[in-house]
């Protein structure tokens, strides 16, 4: 979950990282009031969860409160990469002398957090790392307290920083790293980290990401920022179909039958589990199929849950048939999934023999499952038929319209 | 031979009285694994399918050798369970639980590393060495596991537990048995990545080739390619890459927690290029894997 | 007799007398079934129709009474009864 810039700055400020004076406005009136309070020149920044704000016209400067009001009016109406802004951040314009970069992420190879520092701020760090590797330094640090500030000192000093700047930058890096640890973040970035004309440092822009797994433990912070449980902030907002899929999955605790992602196709997919779904989805597309959805079933879902998922998928306009494919299952039961899917098809008013293009789930309780499939005349196959071949047969059937 | 576990491996299950763990205990016993005890705080003195349950790990390790522990407790309790296992001298910790905060995963791995212990998972199904032992639930019921997994020369490393069995099944059907199959876990950070397990397989004279199941997201495939390119390996490696459709869908998480395309390096096309460049074969389909393995084994012999 | 038998789409359950009217047996059945097909009532065994198709064929209920007292019938398999 990505935080808006104004939220990220609130988190940083609370932990002692200096930020510019100002606040977030939701109307031109409010922007004018904040600009007046701040005094002098201000910068107005659209609050969207996407890059490219400057280019799109989402960042403007104003010398007077009246000008700030006019810019805020325009920015609040401006969509950037399909997103309407959450608000407009109004901040004192800072006289910048030099820009740095400060970031913290996890390094999955070292299995530790890594702090990244650069004396070339304001541009994408990946680009700096590629074009000017000598201007990027990295330092891993322990996940256990107490925090070892000297590691951040070594990091900053490794790029030749000394004097007063070394102490100031070490403190900012340390605070950023500790914010990362304290709040279950997976990315904490200050870019640019600006040195002002007077020598002090402030966070001019910031990007913080919190993983979903950390949200329960960070309830207090999220409440403080006004971020509710329903606000998922995925790459794109969930569709009504996907929300109903999540409801099916949450309807009882037994297994998984949901995690639905909507696509624009005619072949409904009842597929699983994590890795199996990816493999089957690729196979369907490779054979020219047009999946109507991605989903995951696994962990031995109940009949009710498999039934609910099937009904949901069949309710989607344009779905002609469904395919039911999984890898060789261990704890999920073939007969239970077969019951759920057939029940879902029948309760939707269709004939399972006609609506289910192929059923390929081998594994535990398959003998019992195959009896059920035979009774309803469903075309099924066992473990001797590869997943991809099952996918191909399903695609052919939909194409033939039979 | 095998890696990580063998017929003498003794292990416990932390959280043994949970719904899934009770089942796993039964399946491990049926497979012939040496499951010597379980731990659930407050349930000491009971038994699960004849396996004694204790309140603490220490009660078991103080009396007998314990080589491994399978952790199957709710996410909030995993880190401490891992600390408890490692502090009590257990050197192999297999974590089944998913949805553990990444910081806690990093902490327990860092702690295990300082104590010379190895972590497999989180979010994995464990380790299986056909005909010898199984530590975790991979393969399901013993009869099903025996059907999919047969002893032989192929090592498997997989980010998906379910697909580990699918691949083993394809290999078995083609007459290629397995030395050890490791479900390494689907999280962004796992205790043992491909490149860390490869040396163990290299040291196992009975392993003649490796099959790898991989996905978008994370640096694990690049790390393996780099390792093989720099150090070389006697083992032919055949990889399968799932989730090719995700290359067009940056920022969307599918399947496992670690499966997300955040940058170019996370895409399947980039990963496939790196694997191929290191001399690792990449199969288009699961069904193609046995043929490619046989071909690569033929080259080694020839 | 409606409380002592029930049919889903795949599974039919029958509980015969005198077990069906025995409150103690009803309690045991309700406690033992992992998918809550049985409910305990003062007048005997109740069947929860919406859970019938969740039956996992574990057979634990068959052992509650004498042989044949509880019958689990697989409607998809020519009405074959589940063997204890």
C-alpha cells in the first residue's frame, strides 16, 4: 500500500525528519488559506499515487495566496494517469542548494534491509545506479534494535561527505531507516532530500510503501492518517466483480476460493492454487484463449465456497464456458471441488456437461471426484493429461462454441 | 542420498494441534517420517495421532536429538516459534505459515543465521525425499505422495508447493525419480533461495540434474543465474517460468506474496534471458521438462 | 420423520430409530461431525440441510450408533452407502 506524499511526510515529520511548512488542501479556498499561513512563495503539488506529476502539470508555484488558489483549482480538476487527486499539498517553496537521495528497501538476496544513499537526488535512483554507479552507495543493516547509527555514517561518508553535512545526513538516513523498521514498510524513500541555502536538510518528496501483512500491526498509525481497512490502494481499484470475489472468499474460513481478477474474455476460470493459477493462465493465453478472470482456489475450500465462486464467474456477462484446472492437489480434495463447481453450474441454471469445458484436477480423493463428474457427464481428465493440454482443450471447445 | 533430510531425520511440529497441522502430522507419520513430538502451549500432555504434545520445545530437545521443526502456527506467533526452535539448537526450521510481516521474516532469518540454523519458507510446503522422509505436508496423503514422488536423480526447487508435486508427477511419469524436492516458499524473502540450496545438491552424489519452478518478482532467479555463471555447476538445470502474462501488468500481485512485477528485473522475459545466458534451460511447458532433463543428462554422459 | 433424514445434491443422510430420538446420541453426532451436518435437539437428531453436501466422508458418525443406525448415501454413486 502506497502512501500519498502528504501522508508520508506526516509520518516522517513525526519521527523527526524535517519537512517544509504547509498542509494538504481539498478545495481552492483551503489552498489559499494555507498559502496565506505559510507566507511567501509556495509550491502546490497534486496528491496522486503515480509518477510524472511535474510533466502532467500537477506541480505549480505561486507567489501570492490568490495565485495559489487559482493553481489549486486547476490541479484539483486535473487527472494524472487516470487518477483524480486526493488533494493538493501546499508547502513553502524551499531555496535548494543541492539534492540528495535517501532510500531503504529489503534486499531479498542478503535477506536484510538495505539503506541506499546518493549525492545525485531528484531523479530516479535506478537511472543513477545505471549511469553513475559511483554516486550510489548501499549499506545493509540489522533488523534488531538497538539501531547502529554508525552504519549510516559509513554509508554517507563513503561518497566523500564530511563536515557538518555528514552528521546531518547520517541523522536523516538513520531516522528513515528506523521509520522503515518501526512501521512495517517495504519502501521508504526521500527523493529529493534537499540541502537548503542555509545548510539544513528537508525531505522535499517522499514515497513510502507498507505491505498488507503489516497493516494489522500498524492500526494506530493508519487510524491517525485516516486510512480505513477498505482502502486497499492496489495498482488499480478493484472492480465490483472482484469485490464480490473477495466476499465469496471471506464467506467462510475453509480454504481459498477467490482472489479474483477480472479480465475481458469469454472463458471463465476456476483454477488454483498460487503457482498453478499462473501456469494455467499462461497456458490458456498461449493456446489463444480469452480468460474472463484470474482466480485462486486452494487450501481445501468448502463446497459452498467453490459453488459461490463458480456462480460468480458464470454471472459475468460474456462468459460462455468455464474450465476447472489445478495442479496435482495435495490437501485440496478433488471430490469437494467437483461438488462445489457442479452445484454452482446447476444453481446458475446450466447443464454441467455443457458449461464445464474441462475438469482437470488430479490428486487427493480423485476417484470419488471422477464418479461425480461422470454422473453429470462432465468432460474430465486425470494426471496423465498435462495442465497445458487441458487448457488447450478448453480453449478449443469455447472456439467451437459446442 | 538426499539434501536437508534423510531417513534418520527427527523433527517436531510447532502448532501440532491446529486443523492443518493435525492432518500434516498424520500424513508425515504415514509416509514413515520420524515425527517425534509436537508443541502447542497449554496443550502439553496430550497427543496427536500418538505423537506426544508439549508446552515448550525445550521439553523435547532436552531429552532427545531433534534435527528439524515444522512451524505451523498463526502469523503473529511464527517469529517467536522460530526463535524458540533455534535457541533450542534445532538447525532446520521449515515455516509453513503465510502472511507473516516481512520485517519478522527478516528478523527470524537473521537470528537463525547467527545460530547456524537454516530456514526453509515461509509460505512453503516443506521438504520431501522420496522413500526416505517428508518434513511438511508436500504431496498430501502418504499414498498420494508415493504416487507423485519416486526416488531418483532429480532435485527440485520450487517457489510453489503445489507445482512441486505437479512437476514431480511429470518426472515420475517419465521414469525420472527425485533425490529431494524443496518447496522454498512464495514470499518476497525466504530462508533458502535457489542459489543457497544448489551447493547442497552439488554435494549430493545421487543428484544428477535440477528442476526449478520460478515466477515473476524478486531477485532469486538472477541470483541463481549469477551463481551458475560465476562458479559453474556440474548439474544441468531446467527451469520453468510461470506467470508470463504478468509482464504486462506491473504493480499487480498474483498468487504468492512475492509475485509482483515492480521493475524490469522482475519480469519473466528478463529472468528467462538471464537464466538462458547462464546455460540454464527454460521449458515452455511442464510437460516438456522431462524431455529436456533427459536430453541434458545425455549431454553430461556423452 | 423430516428431522431424521435429509438429501443434498450429492449426499443423503439417514438416522434410524431409536438413535434418531435419543438426545444423548444427537449430542455426540453434533459434536463429532466436522462439517456440522447434525444438530442436537431435545427431541433427538436434527439434520442441517445446507451442510449435507459438505460431507467429507470421514465416517466418524457411522460409529456413533450400532451398524446401520446412521447411513451416509452417495447420491452420485448409484446411492452407494458409505462403508464404516
